[in-house]
């Protein structure tokens, strides 16, 4: 038995050593270094067929086995997005410009190999401006913080059919009450441009004769009102860009008047004009003509705290600078007649704002160089400033924004374009706002008697 043990143990040791030794067919490079040849990987990114100009397909291929040679890779799209997928599609939500997409390969010895493709966008993606005050999305929803969305009605006299080359329904204007009592609500999405769409049809919907056969109460002899259509509860909206134009896409919804059966599932409208109060659309009919629809903000007969029933004029009762952390600690009072003789009119319809400066405006010294009668040594009165005639106002729960206007005293150059004030107090009889620039600039206003 002892002899058997002596003979077997060396044999086992030799067998173990042989098993652990690298074999000629075993070329795994774990723990080794190598140079990744450029011709052993490719990277391509190209426009996606049939998609918007902002969607690209990408693909990376690798000719070396990552198990034998443990390299890793990442694909950077140039807009801040990264993926470890070898292929797929990517949507660029970006401004116009050049973006460099690249595939990076990392080798164990610290080498980084790169293949790059430059992509040029001639247009801004409208989705980029999901909450910009100049965007279509902001006009439709009131901004991503307006979670309940914005309610719209169809504008009477602006809905109907006409030539596709026109911008209004010159052939026929719809006069159906079933359309003009509808409500359309665009709700924002906090992370992307498109959101929920609510169509309140108040129990009836005005429908083109092409859809009459879909409803038991349909009349194929002409456009009709159906009581049998119930709007979808999971409808959605998005804004897309095609051929340099912006379009509204409604999924499971339409703007009050479906033209063809497919509209019950999805409709697409060219956006021809928009503001915070009106948005105009053109729908291209299969017959080569166009249907036109304009949404407008609902008429509000209730007096507004700032604008009254139609308009309301305010004047400065106090203007001063204070400690931003202690409003009671006043540092300087603005008592210039050039400020105290100013008045400000808020208009309810269209949210117009008029700054009446009585021929002179009191300004901070920082703006002195912008006007020929400016004085850089201190706050000054300028007679060279003419208030804008197209100024606007907007109001949130905490802020009041004046576009192309300010409350009589501009602190910094950007105030000439837009000024946003924090609301301290607002009522029918008093408005107290603060402009914070590191110090607190207070403006207290009262209605002109």
C-alpha cells in the first residue's frame, strides 16, 4: 500500500501542474495588456428613417472577444446622454448646432480608443423649450409647474375649412354649439415636453359626415352632432418638428372636430401661430384642403386682482431698498419725482401692461451708459427712455413678471427686457413686490383713485 502512495502522489502533482499551465489554444488576456486595433471596432450613427430630424440610429461593432481581452466601451451622444448598448436609437432634445457622438473603448492598460461622428442640427428641437416662456409648450400648458394644466376653448369664427395655401377658413366657418362649448386642457409633464390631454365635450361632439357611419345617431348627409362619443381618459399630446415646421400631435384625441375615422386615434396639426392667449392650427385633409382651428383662453367675467374687470391703473405709494434678510431694515428710500409720478396699467384681456412714465424715468446708475443723458455717478433721471407699447404681465402664486417693462425703477440692464418680482402682498387695494439683486428693492403700489 505504501508503494502505491509513493507512485501516485508525484503523478498527481505532475497532473495538477500540467492542468494549470497555459495551453497553446488558451489565449485569454486577463491581467495582460494589449493594443486595440482601430480596424477591430466600428461606430456609426445615422438619421432614423421615417422619424423626426432629431432621432438617430446608432451601432457599434467589435472584432475582439471581450472575454479574452477584457476591454469595455461606452457611447456618448454629445448631449450628455451615455449608453452601454451596442445599437439602438437616440432622440436629441437639443438646440441647433453641432454635437459629437463617439464610441470610446477602454483597454486594461489604460488606453482609450475613440471613433467620432459630428451631427449638425439646423433647427432647435421644440421639446428643448418645454418650460421656456417663449415656447409652444409653455403657451399650451402655462409651464411645467402648472400641474392642473391650461384650459382652452375653440374660438368662434376661426374654425372651418379653406384652401391649404391659406391661413384661415375662407370657405366655411363652423357655427356648431357642440364645438364651442368644448374644453381642451393641456397638462405638462415634469420631465418631458408632451403630457396629458383632456377633452371635455360636455356630452356632445361635432363630427364630419365622413364619420357618421361610426355612430348610431350619425347623419351622412352633413356634419352632425353625436351624443355617443366619450373622450378617452388616457389621451396625450406632444409637439414635434418636421421640415422646419412645428406640429401638435394628439394621441386618442382631436380638437373638437374629427375629419376622418383615424382622428379618433391620432391627429396631427401644424402650429401656424401661438401666444399665451391664442394658438392657431392647420389640419391637412386627405382631399387636399385644410381645416383651421384656433384655441383661445376662456373669457373671464370675474374682476382680476390686478386688472379689474377690464383694466386697472396703479401708482407707487412707496419704493425703497432694504436688507434682503430683514425687510424692516430699510437702507434707502427712492423719493424721486420721476418715479412717484409714474403709473402702471394692467389689462385683463391679453395681459397687456402699460408703463406711463410721464416723460422721464428714474434708473439705477448701472444703466446710465445705455442712454445719452445717463449719469454713471449715481441713480439718474433719463428722458431718453420710451416705454414699450407691447409689454405684458404674468402672475404665479409667488411671482409677478413684467415683460418689456418694470415698476418705474430699472436696477439692471436685463430689467428693460423682463423683470420678475417676488410677491410680498397682493390684494385689490395693495401690491407689494420685491426685486432681489443681493439687496431687496421694494415697490408698493395702490390703485389710482
